[in-house]
């Protein structure tokens, strides 16, 4: 009995240990929160400092704003200290820190140039930090910054090979002999700095060159003069900035340059621009109050309990100081900057155990709800996201001034949506589309409209694959009982419009079986309110015959379109319900399903949703701009010179003896099968170059599947599934009949088997909505209670038995009553869901 109790005690302790780890992970996830900016890529924020009081108070301000802004991912301070400085340094607890060797005094030249610690620290972090092995995107800031809103690389338009950066117009050396001396590609030199957002692979290529070019420019004293560098002091102090620009040019990185994301306090933001970053590198003032960071170079304010920077004027006083709206807004940014610094200092003093400061009007203001609302996370506006035209940006004398030939009209905000179901077939399509979206440079966000019933949802593993809006399934029509999964597309769009608030002016609607190759924007393809843009679907012959006359009052307005849709949000709100109703109407009209009326060769009514779209648009007299330059089917010969933005792989295509048909992968769980991918297409070098049309067709087909496989590979890497080598999936003999959504085509689809372990251990990516969160939390506490009960029981029994053994008396043995237990499931999603298994495009 004693041995049995000891075993039980060990089991209980092990269980508690596991639970504490799981609970910690669960709490960490809850702490980070799942908000609308989160997406399936990992972000890491870096900033570089030295072991000085000057950088400590800047660190406190930046770290506090990092938390207030809800910036995703971790942040790391790269701390450069000499051995002597490190012995007396007090600020190790101010931020998550990675120590790097100091290069303030260059080890070879003896040159004193602390700014070189920035590229040197990043090189050291890339080489020695484990965090650098677990990240997709890096945001690099300076310590003297305040973050006002989340800095999300893909929302800003960053792409691999195309970083986003703030404009530093005074780097005139990019335009003169300095660039020609220090880079082989002076034409690629971008005048950027301050805010740097780039892919980790780009940073790995750039960082060593950034460091070496900084050293090179620093040593070129003959060209330190103001007319070469723009440095008004002529001391080579901005050599590191040129090192970055010349290094980026050397490795071929062209930046997307933004002059709106970052602002210096004291500057007036453009109308409609909401900066998400303040860089207080220059002095600024509000009335008689002023602040300059250089006045606090030796300030130990972080460690001086209760001391703050001089309080600025209150908002009410600012309103009295300035009546011009633009100038008053600039003054509000000035006081926001210093107030955020002071709020961070107050909280830091509290962590040090400083006495609670005496009440004051200013402290009361910093703790007020009004201040919290004023300094809450800021959202990007369309104009904030507007990039500078590379050909029109001119040299300026000071930062944050954009000189252009004529005013630039801000682009409207865009949101991209696509519809899927809860099954593995749509999951691999989702992985491909979301990956290509991220690479395409498409502005705005993307949302998956996911339809599935409650039973499928309990088993579904793909919540984390994309930002998701859950919608009730209409695969089985609730009134007619008709099985028609394609109706979920208009139903999902309608549900999304009714349940989600969006500030997007234009909505781009795609199908899941698409790969984006470039941005699809309303300004490029001339969309307007009342004039949506779409791609031609010439087989919709019902627009020209009695079908249109039966189902719309305006058959002359029926456009044969589909696939890609760009529509103004106001038009979509009026149209979505009609789209759904017309789809139901055409689907119910079985007497007109024949091929000569619909163009459906299988006469199955499967393209009713497409007619629902065209007839609904005609009802509102929405006439489309029809573009042949947006979409291409792999396997089709491209028009020379056209840069297609989307692959639509809805049909089988081939290159030589190699073929790809999406219908062959309906029952294959490629996403959750570690290392799985589609059969590789032929190498482009093996193609026949004698016929240029065939060559270009085959190159596009290869690109489509290579992008899908690249997306799967990156997904498996993020899932940490220990991929040794990619598992190419092959077809087996057993088959079943299914229907292809596109043209009602019946095809033989093979069941697929493969020898690989199914796993999904992703830690980096998380779903935008977790329907089982309550269940997971409750399960944790139930198991915890159970474990504590076992532990308590074992301890009590051990004490009792030990006492009896000491007394050597026999007593009655009592059997403890076993507690009844149960488990439950709480559905927190709040929507009714119904099974949907047909393909929807």
C-alpha cells in the first residue's frame, strides 16, 4: 500500500508540473491576446542602446509605448556595453535584453563612433540569438521613439525583397558621388531610415553589408562635408545611415518608402494621416514649454523616485493656444509624446518599489480615462499607408518633408475576402492564397469566410491558417433542403457585412483556389462606386437569352463576369442580399438548367451562384469594368506583356507529362501532414524554348504549383513538425465520383494515401478566433482540481498510514469514495453551423 501511494504521489506531481507549463503557455497566449492585427507570421521588434542613463529613460518610454500600442510579437533591446560599463550598469531589468559586444571604440581603427553599434548589434543577434531562428519579419526602431499603433509588416505592404522604411530626405549622398564611391548600384540607393520593416531573409543578407558599409563611409573622411552627406556638422555622424542605404543597394533591396508612418514631434501631419510612430530626435515645443532629448543626456530620471520630465500643457490649454486644426493636432502629438514618456516613468518607479507619489493634478490626468482614450492604439488610415512615388520624391533639407510635383490623392482602403469550408481541401488552398497574398503587395487585410457545422468545427484543425470570420453554413438549404454548397459564397459575404465593421472603401472578393501574383487595386483597374471591376466568364450565355429575362428586370445590364470582384463597399451592401436571393431563384428554376440556356454542359445547376451574381448586379444596374489582365488559368497561353495578378487553378493543366488537377486532392490532408507537398513540376530549364507561347504558358503553370509548394513548406516550418525531407503525395487506385464546382464537371477523384505522420504543432501562428477557448480553460481547471485532489488524498493517506505504523496498531481500513467527474464542451462562437462539403469557388 505504501508503494502504491508513492507511485500515486509521483504521478500527481508530474501532472501538476505539466499543467503548470500548459497553464503558463495558455496564460501567455491570453496575455498577448488575439486581435485583428494578428496573422500567421512571426514579428520581432529590435532596438539598439548603450549602457547609459540617456538610453535608459528612452528604453522606458519605448517599452511602455510598445505595450500600449499592442504591437504583436516580442521585443528585444540590443545592449552594447564595455566590460567596465557593465559592472556598474543598473538597467538590466528595463527590457528583454540581448547583450552584444560594444564597438563604440572600433577594435581595429580606434575610431570612437557609438552609432556603429546598431548594425554590429544586429549582426551579433542574427548570429547568436535563438530568437533570430524563430521569426519571419523584423521591425527595427530607434530608442528615441514612441509607438502609437501596431506596426504590422504585411499591413504596411512589406514584401520579401521590398522592405518598408521611413523617408530620410536629407541623405543627399544617394544622389551624388558618395553613392557612386560606395556602392556598385547607386541607382538603388534609397533615402530611408528610422523605421525599418523587413523580412528576416532580407535582414540576414543586408546586416553584414550594413556594418561593413558603415565602416567604409566612416573612414571616408574626404567626403564628410555637408555638400556630400547633408550632415550639417560635417563630422560623419550619419555614416551608419549611409551604411544602411548603401548596403541595401548592394544586395538589391528596393524600399517601399513611406513619409507618413513616422513623424517628428514639432512637425505637422498631413490631413488624413495618422502616424503610428513618433521620433523625438529633434527639439519641440508647445507654447512656452519645450523638450529636447539632448538636455537629458546624463539624466538618471529612471532611478530617481517620483521625478518626471516637466509637465506639458493640458489638452484644454492646447485648444486655447492654437485655433488652426492642423497646427493644433501637431501640438497634441507633442504633448502625447512627453506624457507617454512620463507615464512610463511612473510605472517604472512603481516596479522599483518607490513610495507612492503625492497627488497632483498632472498625476491625476495621467491616470484618467480621458488620457487612456487619447493615447490608445492608433489605426492606420488609407493616407498613412500611401507610399511615396520613387520617381517623384525630391531632395529636401530636413526630415519628414515630402516635395512632389503635385498633390497626391490618397488611395482608398481595401479589404480582401474569400470563402471556404471546414475541410482539408480548402485548407491547402487557404495556405496557398494567404501566402501569395502576403507576397503580392496587396494593400489592406485579408479575411477567410469559413462555413462549417458544429460537429465539423469540433474536429477542425485549421483555425490558425488565416484571419477568419465564422459564418453559418447553407450547404443544405434550411428551407428547401437543397444540397448546394456554392450558395455559401453570397451567404457568407452577406453575413460578414452584417456582423463586421470595416473601414475599407473597396472589397476585393477572390476564390480560395487562387494564387495572387500582384496587387489588385481599384485605382489601377478603374473601379468606382456604381462601376465594379471583374474578369470575363464568357460561358455565362444565360445573360444573352431568356434566362436573364426571367430573373432580372434589366437583362441588358447582365455582365458575364466572375472570379475576381472589386466593388465599392456601399454597392456591396446593397447588392449582397440580391446576390443570395438570385442564386436561390436560379437554383430553384430547374426547368432552365439545360446547356443551351445556362452553358452548363452537365445541366446540373451548379453555376447558379454565378448567375445569381450577374442577375443581382443587373437588378441594381451595376455595370462592370471587365478586365482581361487580372486573371489567367494555368494552362492558358498568356497575352504578351500582360502582368496577370491572379492564377485561378480551377481546371486541370499540364506541362509535358506532368499534370495538376485540384480535384485530385479533395480528400488529402496536405496541411496537417508533416512535410507534404504536391508533385514538383518540371524544371524550367527542361522546357522547349522553340515556341514562345507554349514556353510562357508552361512557365506560368510551373510558377503556380511552385508557389503552392512554397506555401506548404513555410507552413510546415512554422508548425515545427521536424520535416526531414518533403513528402510528395501520390495517388492510389481507389476512387470515388465528385463534382467540380467550376463547370459542373464530373470527374474521377482518387483517394490518396501516404506514409507520414500527421501533426500540427504550430506555436507561432494562432487563429483570429478560438471557438474552443472557454472549453480549454475550463478543462485546465478541472484537471488541476483533479490533480490537487489526488495529491491531497495521497498526503492524507500517507500521514494516516505512517501514524498507524508508528503505533503498530491495526485499524479499520476506509476506502475513500470516488468522486464522479464529467467533461463538457462550451461553444463560444455564437453562430449556428451546418455541414458544408462541396467545393465553392
